[in-house]
């Protein structure tokens, strides 16, 4: 069975539905409860050999008449994670939702940006809700993926002594504007992926993934892949010029890392909208 070695997670597209239950409030306030649901939020099928986590953080931003009046963040492990109750004043609200599997999130309120130390699968949506006396009902909103994924398959045999692989992207986005859903914080980024010794001698089993936040228009980045031993000595190197990325799409590349001959390959990915497939 193919092994997967990932910096991020390869999961089915999450369909997250919030069901606001709007009850008449006391005075000029009503309580709106959003219960986030979907196969990708609290559980999903784990790949062989991977200690994957579920959603790590959930954010809700409440704007009333264009002004940010409250923000709520939940982290995995919090009581009631995935259920958010908000006392909303009567009026027209715009709610921005963000759910992510990223690590070490931080919030920049002045710029309206959430950033992650390591971006991973991330979802976003904006929802308008009008709260008034006597309103009661159920509404829903679907969060859309705003992450892109690079997946690399090494097709030649992994040599003894391989300790890690560095994947360097000339461009990566680690932040998200929560009002627009657009990618922020462009940077050059290197991800170091540890390779267990059990991969030695296998061919086609070493599959690595990295994520970036992305807009809905295509952009490109150069990629360098370097395999190293425990002392940092280079054991293999490959480069990809102008790999294309776009939100909700995997860019899949396969090829030899430890020998010079290139080999074409295709990996089917039926969990994402579509894939870009190429060789290095």
C-alpha cells in the first residue's frame, strides 16, 4: 500500500454547513447559533502511517453596519468546538468564517489578516444575516477551500541514509484576508519533511505534500526539491520551473530524485476539484 509523507493533510473537500437558529431576543439582541458540520471538520479517513489532526482552528468575525463588533476563535480541544453562539444586535450583519488545519495561527486585527506558521487546508466564506424581532428560522452557508496543494511523488528507489527532504517554493502565501478570502503575506518558503528509515528501498511510495493559501486566479512558483542525509549532505536534487497553483486544486508532480533520468507519472486525486500534473 502506498505510503504518504506529508507536511499538510490530503483530505476530502469539506462541505461545512452552519445552521443559524435565530430566536427572538430580549430588547435589541438575538442569539444566533452556528453549528459547523461536514466530513472534513471533526473526522476524516487517515492515510496510512500518518498521524493527522482534524481542524485546528475556527474563526468567526461579525460586522455590523461595516464595523467589526466581535470576533470569536475556537481551537481543537475547546469545549463545543465547532458550535458558536453569538448575541447579535438587531440589524444587518456580515459574518466571515474561516476554518483551518494550519499550525500556530495569529491574528492581525489592524490589517484583517489571519496567518499560520505552516498553512494547511483552509476554508472561508462570507454570510449576510439580518436579525430582527420575531425572526426565527434556519440558514446555511458553505465554506469554500482557499488552499492550494503541491504533491510530489518520488518515483525512483529511496536510498539508505535519506533523512529529510527540503521543498523550497519561490512563492507561498501564509495569510488570509478574512473579509475577502484573498491570500496575503507572500514569501519564499522552505518546508523540511523528515523521512523515516522505513522508506529506504521503496519506489513510488514517497509522497510529500505542502500547502499554501491561494486566490482563485492562477499563479506560479519555482520549486526546488533536495534530499539529504542526517549530516545535511545532498543525496538528490530536482527543480520545477513555474509550477502553477490556484485555490482548490492540487499541482501534482512525479519524477526521479536520486537518479538523473526523468520518468513521467500520473496520480489521480479525486478529492479536489482538479489536478495539474507534470514532471520535473
